[in-house]
C-alpha cells in the first residue's frame, strides 16, 4: 500500500497552497473521495454507513455550490437591470430642476469643473481641498470676501504644481472663515436645471448648470422655478 503524504503536493511533488490561499470546489472534493477509495485497505473496507454519509455530504456540497452560483448570477442580473432603469429614468430629468449633494467633480483632462457651494453667512475666505481617488491632496482653491447665499468657483484642472491632473473623479471638501476668525463648513449643495445626460462606465450622470452630478447624489426633483 502506497504512502500518502499529509502535505498536499501537485503532480510535480511541489507543495500546494491550501486554506485561504486556495478555494476548493466540488471537483476537488470528488477527487479526494476517489483517492480515498483508491488507497483504502481492501482487508478493511469502509463501512457502508460511512460511505453513504460521505456521498450524502458530497451531494449537499454540490447543491450548495450550485445555489451559490445561482445567487451570484441573479445578483449580477439584478444590478444590470437596476443600472438600465436608472439610465432610462435619467433621460426624464432633462429640463427639470434638481437639488443634489455635491461631493466631487469629474475631470476629463479638458474641462474646467465648477464647484458649487452655499453660505449661510458671509466668509472672509473659503478654502476648497481637491483630492484624488486615493485621497491625496491635488490642489487647494481659495475664494475671498464671499457673500452669503449660493456661489461657485472653477477649477482649471491643474494640480498645485501647475500640471494638468489626470482624468478621473476628484472629491471636494470646503472650510470657510468668518471675519472674526471663526470657521464653519459651507454647504456643498447644488440646485439647478439638468441640461444633458452623460453615460460613463455604464452609469448615468446629469449635467446641472455646468456641473456633473451622479444620480445617487440627487435629493429632490421639480419643475424649474418661474422668475417674476
């Protein structure tokens, strides 16, 4: 009777990765079962009860694996359906007035994103920190002597060294300072009319007064307000 090494090895005698480094599927367990039958002592065959129990365990494992695959496939299908519905609904927002949270901008290498904000009191200075997707500071914009109410500032798409930043999504944070020296946080909310819809990586983004906004950031939708 041959010797079975307690350490798993491949056909070349090299140690195989196990545990979290390797995922065992139903085919692997079937091979283990076949190997066990192949190397069993013919003078001491397995009891029928143990053999049947192991077959039942393998059958259960196979069913659970199939269910898991089915759930994963269903989740992917549900995601695609939801994404398609969002894209269809986005087209109905054109010409509507929306209010959205404003947490970042997309820079495609040619545009100059607009950063919108609202102040509840005048500020002697506002600093806007622009960070890349890794969280690293790209540049800081400063606005001075800003009245209360809605305002905006443009980013030329360049970093603090004057180099054009790479295409991508950039997060925005803002801090305002009063004349007295006290600080407060401006509201980065945007209210305006949707002019166009942009599709990128399968998702829809709306253009609001020159600022690109994700559908998930929209908080309210209504008809454009009429001016007197």
